[in-house]
C-alpha cells in the first residue's frame, strides 16, 4: 500500500473551510487513498464487532457513526468529480472501485457479530433511555442492516453479496454509457441551418463548436441545447434528426449500449427483493417511503395520468390546427410538439421565448435564489474566490447566519463534455454534530449552455426553475442541524426529499421576485408587470404534455420493478408494451426512455421511485398554499416552522410528522391537480 505523505488524502486539509485542495490532487492519488481508507474503516468496524464489552449505544451506534471519516472524505471528492468532471481516467477508477466499495459495504452489513450487537440494542431500545434522535438512528441502523441482508442465512448472504456487487458494476457502466453517447454525438450546422434561430441560441451553438475546436455551429445532446432547438428551429428535418438522437441515448449500439445492462439489472433486483422476502423490487423499495406500497403509488399516478391524457389530447389538437394554418399537414410528431406549442403560447399569451430569455440572466437568478433564502431563513451568501474549486467554472460562496458560518455552497452551472446531463445537488461534506460541529459543503450542478466570453448566460424560465429547484435541495443540506450523520440533510425518504426543492420553485414565480431580479440583459430594465402577468397566467400551459412525459416515465419505472420474474426480458419491447397498455398519447414520448433512464438504472436511488417528484408535488402544492393563505409569501412564522421542521430537521423525524409540524395538517392531494391546471381536465 502506498504510504507517500505527498498524497493529499493522507494529511489534514488546511484549505478554507477544510474543502479539498483540488489543485493538489492528482489522478494517481485516488487508488492508494481508497486502499488506505478501506483498510482503515475495516479496522474501525472490526474493533466495534469484537468489543468484549456488552453492546451500548455509545460503543456500537455512536462508534459506527463516527467511523469511516477518511473514506467519507475521499468519496465526497471522487464521486462528485465522477459526475461533474468525469475524465476517462476518473471513469476507469470508478469502474474498478464500484465492486470493491460494494464488497466493503457488504462486509459491514453482513457481519453477524456486528448485527448481533445492533439487534441486541434494538430489542432493548425502550429501556435504553434514548433521545428521540438516538431512537431514530437506532431504528434506521437496524432496518438498514436487515434490508442489506444481515438477518439472512449464510447461503443467502453469499448470494446477496454477489447480487449487490454486480448491481454496483452495472449501475456504474449504465451511467458512463449515457455520458459517452451524450459527449460523443454532435452535429455540425451551417449558417443556413441556424437561420431563424434567436441570437442567444446561435451564440450557444457557436460556443459549442469553439469548445470542440471546430468552426461554425455545433449541436450537442445537452438538454439545455436540445430543448431550445426543438422549440425554436423552423427546420423540421433537423428537429427530427436531433430528437431521434436525443431519445436514442443508451441505445446506439456498440460498447455504450445499455439494453443488456437494463435486462440484467431488473433480473438481479427481483432476486435481491425475493432474498429479503418481498414479492417484487418495488415492494422492497417502497417499504421505507411515505407511499409504502406500489398500489399507493399507482393510485396517485393513475389519478393524474387520466387527466393529463385528456389535456394532452386537447393540446395536440390545438397544435395540429395551428400547424395546418401554417401549411404543415402531417401529424404532430414528438419533434414538432415544442415548436408548435411555443407558437400557440405566443398566440394565446403573447409570450415569445426568445424575447423572454434575456430577462433570465444566470447571475441574476442566482442572486434571486439567494435573496429568497435570506428572506425566509436569514442566511446570506458571500462570494469566496480564495476557496479551491475543481473546475474554473465553479463558484464558491460562504453561507452565514447572523455573521456565523453555516456552510459552503458551490455552484457549477455550465455544460461540458465530462459532465453527465441533468441537474443535481450533492455534498462534499455533510452536516453533523457528533464528531464536533461539522459544517456542510454543498454543490449544485447544472448543464446550462455556456455563453461566449463577455456575454451573460441566459436561461429559459424552465432553466431558472431548475436552478431554484436544485437550490432548494442545497438549502436542505446547508441548513441541516442534526447530531448524527445518518440523519443529515437530504437523507430522507425518497418521496419526501423532493418536497423542499419543489417547494422552493414557487418563489421564482412570485411577482416580488420577478420584478426585482428578472432584468433585461441589454436594457437593464426590469420585466414589465404586464409580461410578469402573462408569464404567471401561462404557467399551466402545455401541462398535459409535461405531465404525460413525466408520469409515463414513472409508470414504466413502476412496471419494470413490479415484475416477479424477468428472464429473457427485452427492455425496449417491455417499454413499448407498457406504453401501449397505459394509452400513451400520439406525438409524445417518455421524458426519460429506458436506455438512458439514469434516475433508475445508474444506481438504484430512484428505482421504483421516479414517482417521488409527483408525491412530493402534492406536498409542495399544498405547502405553498399555506403561505398564500397568509397573504405573505415570506410569512415569518411559517418560514420559521418550515426551516425548523423541514430544512433543518434532516431525517430526524417521520416525514409526515415533519410536514404536519410545518403545515398544521396532512396535505390535500387536490392541490397537485390545481397547480398543474388539471383539476378540470376530465374525459367527456
């Protein structure tokens, strides 16, 4: 094992706030760092398992919670870079480490000596005089071990080891294959090809060409490039080419094809669930969520689906009528939908996406997100250029409250070939108080198109909503105030974790926020009140399409994971059959087709759980109505309860208890349909 003290992971970090010294870390530092950290953690766990003293909360649960810091610090750096700056070298190490880390996790979870100590404490939990948080940590630890296979007989444990280690390898490969398809595909465009596009999109296409050392314009498969092109390009042939490439990610053949990975993953997940006594993987996965059962999830999705299909049919008829007026007599295809929807929106609401976009400057939207947090929770943000970052595009901010340090926030906003698509929040370091006051280092990662040097980055309204969404997650990590790492920040039930983020989106739509921060990039003038009114009036426009795209993905996810056998499954044929069964409307596709559905196949974070966004939307729609009922979107009493019981509480209490403590009652599901404008969408 390498013992060089030159390895930054082998010494304390003296950087501001203890962030990683990114410029000092070389690719050759990771393997020896993993070797040492894994060995060190195994030694710590062995000491707990072999402790001759009778198990106590302190010598077992506390000891587990305080162990593995070196590994946590290393993983915080490595896996964040594996998502946001994944060079070939990083990806190679990730492939090598995936099964080794799964083996390490299994060695802990399946250790009979360790589980015996935890089970002993769990059996005596009512006599241990534990605090509420300690009781929840003990319950969660015990359940996590049981769900990991700790209570199985030896042969079943060995099979569980093999299954989980193979799944770790498959999930890593799936995500890397999608990134490979996204980063390798491009389309050169001529001046004639970009005719009719607004200047902001032409500038982004020119920048993409420059980034790749080419002249002219280049189209990539980044969502922030694809969606505006589909919305604004009059070239139907190019829209079709780009759309088909977009939906074929992970299904392009060759080494990056994901179909065999999906088939094996589904089969192994079924086996994993049955080893643990569950009939399906969905039943296993949902047992620890607010929804609890696949039937509860299906009921919610079907309730929304039936109305969304009706509304999408109405929308498609409107698009077709306008297309025929303009001389396009063919059926509306998926690559036509956004283009004609934008035309209908302009006609109905007098809103032009190209004219709207200059009001949503990235820098001003960041300021807006910060300002809302200041008003709600009293936190402020100070730019820190002295903090090391992992890429020149990353911005660092110190977060303070009453002059006291709360945490560090990193914003990584622009697309690049080494970054996986989408947007997410993660932590380089999570908050806890068990090992002392450990303050969080939180990162938001986006994929906005980078503008040419000297020009402002312009966002669509949906982009700005994404920024607010991820910042809501960021605040959930930054404001966490719990003792135990297991309960920190966003470590909550999957169908509750989207509540703080989706709730935060509501403040973007407030007139108070738009009038101050939606400032035109060229004129410097604030968005006119008349345009704000139109924007708000149009917020439920095209919700049939958006809801169908989302719910179809969630239903296909649930269908895959409700299977009780999957021998010889053809993932694309299964997807097609399921969409036919649920009545997928013509002219629309899933938001995430199976071969690139990273939420559910690049690891199992959202597997059988993509519905979570909609479950949480019930909470956020109902929750924001509490502020509306007061007449003050920043009502201080509600904001205090929201901060205390949701953003600061982590997983220290049951999610429904947390919601009721904030709202005063359980949520009303009808609020979701009202928010999406679907309450009146019923079949004739």
